[in-house]
C-alpha cells in the first residue's frame, strides 16, 4: 500500500511555537512571497502585542517555513493569516498548521472560526473546504490592491458549552 503517511512523516520534525520578534525577518520573507499586499513589520509587531492574538510559526531545523495568525474574541476565532514557504508547499504543512490553529481555537474557547480569502485563491479555498469551512458570503472588492472579491468562510467547531470538555 502506498502510504500518504510516509510522505507526511517529515511533519513530525516540524516544531510549531509562538512567533517572536526575532522570527520576523523570516516571516516577512515568506509574507512577501505569499501575498499580493504583504503586511509590514510594524503590522506584525502590533499583532504580537495584541492580547487577543495568537501568532505561531512552523520551524524545520533552524528555518521558519510557515506561520499563522488568529484572533480569539469571546467564542469566535478569526484567522488573520496563514502561509507556507513556497518551497514547502503541497507537502501537508498548510493542513498541519490549520489543524493546529483549530485545536488552539477550541482550547481558547472558540466555537466557530471565520476567515476572509481572495476569491481567486483556489489553493487556500480548497484547503479550508477540506477542513469543513463553508463559504457564507462575498465581500465585493474587499481587497483594495486588486479590488478582488473576498469570500467569507465559516466553520462551527463545537456548540457552546462543549468547549469546557477540551483541555
Ligand atoms: C494556501 C497554503 C497555505 C497551502 O499550504 P500547503 O502547505 O501547500 O497546503 P497542503 O499541502 O497542506 O495542502 C492542503 C490542501 O490544500 C489544498 N491545496 C493546497 N495547495 C493547492 C493548490 N495549489 N491547488 C489546489 N489545492 C491546493 C488541497 O486540498 C490540499 O489537500 P491535498 O494535499 O490532500 O490535495 C499555501 O498555498 C500558501 O502559503 N499560499 C499563500 C498564502 C495564502 O494564500 N494563504 C491563505 C490566505 S487566507
């Protein structure tokens, strides 16, 4: 039997941990290769100070190879960013990070998770759909740089009151 598990075994070597100021050079390098309008260093610095924010990086050896950001306010988690270094894409890391994010959201008391994504970002939309996110609305011209529409996606992760059972 060919094993998808073997192809993903490398993920066991990936360490996911809190993003710090010293990660920002590498984060910004990935950011510029991943988004038409990259966030600035000061945007990340502000996010790292936000007490409702969770910003984590994925490291392989010494290198930052991906990251995500999320806000959790009351029972709602909002994915603010998620990116994988171009050289590491299509090897399961995006899904690995998203699974980590969802678990963190659940542990922090979120019962639903939302995000906005560019309408033409088929890779990301496919990934979110695979995790059960559903498109619930369109934001016309949401992205100021290209005027591209934003798709709002949602996923319910647990009903209210269940979160206490998750450690
Ligand atoms: C979206 C992104 C994070 C996916 O990361 P990745 O590590 O390549 O994703 P994975 O290998 O874990 O793939 C997970 C699923 O996503 C989907 N997917 C990923 N890349 C895809 C592509 N190029 N085309 C179609 N589907 C794709 C597939 O459903 C895939 O599942 P599969 O491997 O079983 O087919 C990555 O492409 C990226 O960093 N893009 C730029 C930043 C970005 O757009 N972020 C999302 C903003 S909301």
